[in-house]
C-alpha cells in the first residue's frame, strides 16, 4: 500500500473529508472564542478573572461531552452521536450571538462545550476503526489537520469580521455548520467492525469503566489520562489566551489577531510532518519529540519581547503542539479493544478537559495578579514535559498493529 492510498481510495477519502469538516467546524468554534473574549474584554469591561471563567466554562462542557459521547457512541453508534454533538454545539453557538450578558453567555458556552467535547473523540474513533492498519495513524493525523483549518478560518473571521461587524456576527457564523449534519447523515456510516461486534451494545457503562481500569489496560489508562491532561492543560492555557498575551506584550487588538493568524498557519505543516513520521517512526516517537519541542517553544514564547522573537516562538509553538495533537488522536483509539474503545478515549479526553478548565482560570488569576508572562509559560513548559515522560516510560508502541477485537 502506498503512503497516500488512503487519499486515493474514494470511500476512505470521502469518510476522511466528511469527518474532517466536522472537526474543522469544531476547531473554528474553539478558535473564535479566543478572539471573541479579547474583543469582549474591551466591550464588556471584563476582568482577567472573568475572561478565565468564560474560556473555562467551555471546557467544563467539553469534559461532560467527552464522557457522555464516548459511552453513548459505544452503545448507539459513532455516526448518530457524531451528528448530535455537531448539532448541539452549532445551535448553542448561534444562540450565543443573542447573549445579553456575561451569565447568559457562560450558560450557552457550557452547552456548546458539551457538543464540542463529544464530537472529537467520536470522530477520531470512527476514522481509526474505518482505515486499514498501515494507514490508520496517518489518516487520523490528517483528520486532526482539519483542526488547523478551523483555526485559520476563525483567525480570518477575527481579522476581517469582528473588527468591522462585531463579535455577535462571529458567533452567528458558528451556527452555519448545523446544516452540515444533514450531509453527514447521508455520507457517513458506522465502521463494519462496530456493526459486527454486538457485545458493544450489551455492556453497561459501569462495566466499560471497570474494563478500562482492569489489569490489562490499567497502565495504558494511567498513561493516557496523564497525557491528555497535560496536553489539554497546556494547549487551552496557551492558545485561548494567545491573542490576549500578544496584546499584553504591547500590541493592539488588530495586530494581535494578525500575529495569531500567522502562528496558526504553522499548524498545517506541523500536522503533515507528524502524519509522515507517525507511520515511519511510530506513535511514541512523534509524541515524545513533538511534545518536547513544544515545551521548548513555550518557554521561548514566554521570554520573547521583540516582534521577531514573538512570531518565531509562536510559529514553533503552533507547529510542534498541533503535530503532537495529531499523534495523540491517532494513538489513543489504538490502545483499547472494540468493546470499550470509544469509552476509553472518551474518559481520557474527559479527564484532559479538566485541564482545559483549570488552565484558563489559572492564567486569568495570574495575569490579574500581574505575574510575569514568562513565569506562566514556564508552568506550561514543565507540564508538557510531564506528558512526554508519561508516553516515554508508560506508553507502548502500536505502529503496524491491528486494532484489538
């Protein structure tokens, strides 16, 4: 099989593109929040603590969504849950455009987060189960690359829509993907291996959780929970605050959006290089190397003061961090058998989302207390290295292995 056969096979290409577009819309929604809060902080005179709450409330919803959707997808199918999660977050996004105050917006962002958090692990599991072994890792990383596309779209909206028409229009645009669910209903099918495994729908949620923590999977579960927590903690702490941090370094709102757009473009080559290395050198190689270089980029970004240094460090941060995300989503579904795969990934993602709640709150609190940006990014440096160490010492390589029945 050639390296690009997954793209040459019409059925696999259609699945990858269809699931990828739902992933793109998810990323667009998350990305827009980082830009919208920067604009809202000015318009509504929000404190750094309130900005932290608004970004964290989304992650609380994502934690609930990942937990519920993972278990529901094992019971009712990947396709059905993928469509419902897509509908939930897009409708909530559209309603966010009508928010009249901080509390109302927080409630709507919680609901949107439930859909966002549920869609990601279900989509990656669906693609992972539908691809041949030799192309599985690369396919999931390519799926993850649509995340960069979503961030690029959100950055473009931030540059050309928010300054001219306001943040409400940006939220309204986030409701458009609801129509995409109708398309998904026609073109996406559950993987054959899911349909064949009748025991998936007979096992209770409690039994699945017990299986995830049983002796054969305990080491894997510990490793994944540490990995997901550290990756999401650092990602949401750094990237949701990126426009605000660039502003804190002395640049205007518009200039901040422009710089983040440039940094976001670096995500695509990060994904594509990870897609190449993941089938050549393995999952552990990609995760350990890319996470380590993400940590180095984080400390460099925290210390950067000049325009060139901020851009260079930000570009490297985007490149390596999102490449690591690709490896994370490719690796996780390969570690569990069919009967608990979506539940196992959903639980790990849900634990990780706790980091997504804590990190923005922490950054908001530290910024409010006028703690140096360099110190804040040192915390992320240490956190990311802990995640890399967990993979190095606790992880097992899955490159070239068939998914477990």
